[in-house]
C-alpha cells in the first residue's frame, strides 16, 4: 500500500511525499506540520485511480500548548 502527504487541500501530484505505510505517513505528516508551524497536512491513500483523501493532521495543538 502506498500513502502520500500533501500541504494542499487538493492532491498535488508534483509536490507530495510518499510512504509505504499509514503509520509512516502519519509520522511524516506531523513532522511536516511542525516544520510549517502547525499547518494542516493531508494524508492520501494512493489507488490505481484518483487518490483518496484519508485524513488531515496538524501539530498546531502540540506547538501552541502551554
């Protein structure tokens, strides 16, 4: 199975990061979100057709907690 993460709400075929497992994609998404000051990162399930948006993650709460 392939998973991908993007910074944009719509899938960006040219600017994404791909992973083998969902757990790797989730970890990558949180790291990228931290680099982008808590911005949402979208996790996509890659298929033989169009990618399916799976979920959104954000490290905003981690970065802004007291």
